[in-house]
C-alpha cells in the first residue's frame, strides 16, 4: 500500500482535532500528513520517527546555546511537525509497543533542555526586559523546564502506583471524555504546551528579541501547573486511602 497525505488526513480523529489548538490543527498537522506519508512509505515506524525527532529538539537547544535564537525557534517548529507525524503513523498505520515511551522521550528531552537553553541565550544576548549578563534568567529557564518535567514524572509515577495496586488507572486523551476540570486542563495544556503555542511564540520572540518574556510566562505557567497537579495528586492519595479504610471497616463489621 502506498500511503498518501490524504490517507492520514482522512484518519485524523475528531478527538485529536478538538485537542489540537488551531495553528497546530491547520498548519503543523497538515504538513505532518505529508511527512507521515513519506516516512510510512519508507517503512519507518512511529517509534522511529519519534526517536528521529529528538535530533531536531537537541538542535534547537544547541542553537539557543550558541546564540542563534531564530534557528533554535525554527528547529522547535520542525520538531513539532515530526511530533505530529509519529502520532499519525501510530494511529493510522501501526501502533507499536512502547509508543508512548518513544513519544514522551522526545518531548521530555526537548522540554528538559529547551528553557534553560533559552535562558542561557538571553544571558548572552539580553532580552526585552533583561540585560545581557543577568544570571537569574538561566535559573528561571531551568526552573520552567524542571517544573514541567517534574509534573509529568509525578503524574506517571502516580499512574504506575495505581497499576501496581490493581486500581483503575484508565485515562483518556479525548478532552470530551474527561470531567470538567480535566477537560479544561487538557485544553489549556494543548494551547500553552510545547505542542501548542510555544513554537510560534518562539519565532516571534526570537525576531523581537523578547525571549526573556517567553521564559517568564512559561515559568509562571509551569510552576503553577506543577503546584496544582501536585496538590491534586496528593488529594487523590488521601481520598483513595480513606475509601480503602472505610471498606476495611465495613468488611470487619460484616465478619463480626
């Protein structure tokens, strides 16, 4: 079978269309259909595309570190197109084992180094509000990336704990199938994450020499989401343990 962009476009699920923010839906995703067809016809798997995309994420970080912010922003945009392409292949051609790991590895590596690299770029060249040579901007960039990575690691560890204890750990990628708070969270993350507005914002910020504002905005966003997610997960552990205690009490009373 020869794959075409139309094939992937026709298999673009409605839940994913709703989750993608408009620029991703109408620009990055459309280009990714052609990339998906190209790599699928070469025999590449979704995992192979995911691992290959890491190159562009690292190239973006290196560009920022070496004082080439526009190239860095362009590489981030290319990375997003590949990030869309691997999902297209997984959903429409063949879903592989450890696909979530391969996709997450690409995202985590990019996010883990991206903001501290941007901070170092601002440290070298200055920004809209920050003068060159201010070391705090590097720390702020590091915190932004760390908060996002920690949030995702804690959530994954929470899911692993649920699986290990035989609890229901099912979750949906479809915002419409989630509760009100989760639906809102997924929608916001779709707009403000690396797969959302960050690539476009980086292009504009690189041109206007305003990368420091990018660091400040996403430091606030990622730190707040990290705190909110941590509180939410801790609360769920207390609720689960309280329910378990109540169930054990009921069983003991029945035995008596």
